[in-house]
C-alpha cells in the first residue's frame, strides 16, 4: 500500500513561512514605532509639567514625577519584551526556512542583525532613561521634604506626602528593575518553543537530520566563542 502524499509541498510551506516572517517583521516595526511615539509624548508632557511646576510656583507637583516616569518606563519595557519575543519568533522562522530550503533565504534576525550588535545601542539608551528617573526621584523627594517647612504647601500633612513619595520611588524602582531583569532569555525562549513545535510535527525520517543540525549548531556556537563568524547558509544562533 503506497503512502499518501503530504497535504502540502515543501515549496508551499517555505512560501508560507516567508510570508509569516515578513508579517512578524511588520509587527516588530509597528511595536517599535508605537514605543517611540509613547516615549516622545511622555518626554514632552514631563518637560511641560516640570516647567509649569517650577516656573508657576507649583513645586508640589514634582512629588508625582517619580510615579509618572516609572509608568512610562514600565510601558516601554513591556513593549521591549514584546519585541524580544517577536524577534525570537522570527529567528525561529528563519532557521526553519533555511533548514527546509537549504539556503539562507531570510537572514535578517539570524545573521545580519546579530552581526551589527544592536543590543549595545539599546543598552546605551538605558543611561538617559535612568538619569531622568533618578532626577525625578530626587526632585520628588526634595519637594516632599520641603513640606516639613512651616508655611509650605502641605505642611499639615507633610509626613503623609513624604511617605507616599518614598513609597512611589521604592515601588517604581523595584518594578522597573524586575521588569528589566525578567526579560533576559525571552528571545531564546521564544525561539526554543518554536523549534520544539516544528520538531513535534516533523516526519520521523528527518530526526537524524535534525540531530545533525543541532550538532552543527553547537560547533557554530563554539566557533563564535573563539571570535569566528558562523558560516552561511546556516542561520546564526547567538541569542540574548
């Protein structure tokens, strides 16, 4: 009894994978653009509020700055987490396309992007963001302590404002640090889950080939550890 032909050809599967890869790239761009707009709007609103608070004699508004800035940072880190997951998903698609087609048809995330070391540039943006948050925390705490001065705004409830400001700084800092640290390994995890999904539906006859690909990947990782660039057509496996 002859075996039934597969419902889809390899060409159709590769075409669908390429289309999905392009769609993911569009989603990454959309999320990144959304994050840029949010940061631009947040920076503008923060600057205007600081101008009104200082120039208009309403310094008590500065006590809300640590809370407001931490909200913007948390949302930015949330978008960053989404991008990292999408990058891991796209990287898994590129590796599957390379495995099925035998050629690196799509290599943006797996080779080109990794060669440019973009993560260093992203990390550099953390310094001004941290500086803004520290400045807002210092300004808020200074204004909260100013309420202890007789005749100052909120003097009757000075310790309440001090407690709330300190709590907002401590809680905000903790949430920002936790959100940043918890994102480590998300790209690798997304790629691994996709690889496991493909392996689960892969014909048993290709198990040996998949094992050989994994061994080849280990050799590429070792070569990268010695400063050597992985050789195409295989997609790179350096994940962060």
